């Protein structure tokens, strides 16, 4: 058994096709098939059911694939130790980030990170929280940036910052007459939400206690796929919505006039870096964390010194 054989197994599991997997690994299909068959002969089991199209792992094959990912991750960790000793930050870093954070946080630090670490290649994917946790477990991501805590035993979380929520409403709205907003000021029947699957949706539901309040169906029942869509729906349809404060940095001065902050204790979400328990690429992830923190607005790093409530 060798690392190359395990890499071929993972390639077939990902592609579910021997020819495609061979192309991914830059070898011939015959070479890849022979190496996997040798591994199967050595272990005395079949890893893949070749009678099905696309090919699928056998039951024992699924367990072997899970362990292969762990072994290859540990191999990466061994290489990482060498890079640490050489004080060299390089390699590939696969990042998952939630859509309600990506458009606002990435522009703050991404260019500077790439300029500072020219030997690092980033692969960034916008994903929901459930998709991120699944990919971390499958070792398809190295690190994620999302709202925490996740209460997931297999994941390691590092705190980054706290982000306040604010209310966004048309200038003509009665709420604009208030200096500060309380959660019970919000008419849930006028509140626009993100679609199912976004953690921000659940946080707003908790803030407004929507699970305990009845919502009346209107002519238009709409769930947005992005924060920008929410904002535009408010401007067009005279509704209201709740936004995370990083989104304010990309609004025009006239749009920012439609913002009202919550009265203390202000609602916040905690943003963190999350990795799987087999922690690899520590120096790379440390560099990512330092770069993010260098670009996050100072008030977000200090927000917990004020009177706030995490939702």
C-alpha cells in the first residue's frame, strides 16, 4: 500500500468514473486501474463496484475511503511541519465561506493576502453552513469562515470577530423616526428573509421570535437568495429587513440613511474560522486569520466590550 494508491482511490470516488479519475491524476486509465486493483488484492476486498455506472464504493470501500482521507491529511500535515520549520508559507488553501459574509469580508483582505503570500493558491467557495460542515468532514475544504458556534464535535473553531445586526427600511418607514430599534418594534409581516439554508435566516428568526409569532400570507411570498436581493426588495416593496453590519461598507450614503441600529444590548453574530479535527496547514490558516483580523474594522474586534447579545 502507498499514498499514490490512496490518491487514486479518492480520485475515483470523486469522479465515479475510472477514465475521468485517470485524467484528473494525469495517468493512463490502465495505470490507475492496475494500482487500485493491486490495493484491493492486498486488502482482500473490493473498494469499488465496477458493475454499476457510475461506479460506486462498496460498503467496505466507503470505510476505506474515509480512512484514506485521514491518512492523506496526515501526510499533508507532515509536509506542513517541514514547511513550518522552513518558515515558508506556501501551498493550496481551500476555503469555504457563507454567502452572507463572502461579498463583504473577502474584498477587505483577499488582494493583500495574495500579494503577501505569492506562493499560496486559494480556492474559495460560497456555501451554506450545512454544505461547509459536510465538505470539512470529507476533507474537501481546509478551512471555513462562518457564523459560530456550530456545536459540532468533529470541528475546531477559532473566534475572529463579532458582527452587529442592523435594521434596513425605506426612508418613509415609521421605524426611521426612531433613534434605536427594539426587536419587538419589528412587524414580522413586513419582514423580508433569506431562503431556507442560510444561517442568517435562523438568526433573524431567533431575534424576532418569529417561531412564536404568526405571519400572515401576502400576495407575494418571497425568500431572497442574497443580502443584496433583500435590500432591493425593501427599496421596491416598502418592507423591512435585518442586515449584518459589514454590508454597510458597500452601501451608498443615501442607502446608509435607511439604517437603524438596535438598542443595547445589540444583537450580534460571532464569526470564526473552522477546521476539521485533523488540523493541517496550521501556518497557512494562521496567516489567513492574521490577514482577516488586520482588515476587519476595529469596532468589530471590540464589540464584546459593549453591551451586546449573541444570537
